[in-house]
């Protein structure tokens, strides 16, 4: 009986979704959501590409570093350390 009830609820929800998406309002909601997702993914892609450029991570260089040393170390470590000291200077030991 429980399985039948769950099946019935699923059919009702599916029918309501089909009806909503077939209306003009449903189509506009889907279109607006698609455009919002597209703009968000473009923004995220641009951000990731910028970070890769800043960190100087190109696939060829990463492969070369891994083959040569077994690890990938970039000059950004010194920049991050300097930035960390600007935010919170190291404690003074006496």
C-alpha cells in the first residue's frame, strides 16, 4: 500500500510539472533560469581562468614540473606569505 501511495504521489507531481512547464509562465521561468545559469557559469569560468593565469598554471608546465621534481611549486608561495604577513604580522618572540 505504501509503494502504491508513493507511486501515486510521483505521478501527480510529474503531471503537475509537465503542466507547469507547458504554460507560458513556466516556459519563461525555465528560460530565465537557463540564462541565469549561463551567466553564472561564464563568470565562474572567467574567474577560474584568471586564477590559473595568476598562479601560472599551464598544463604543459605542470607536467614538466611533475616529471622533473615530482611536485608543483610556484612563485605564488612568496606572494601568499607576504600577503599573510600584511594581514597578521608574525608574533614577536622575546
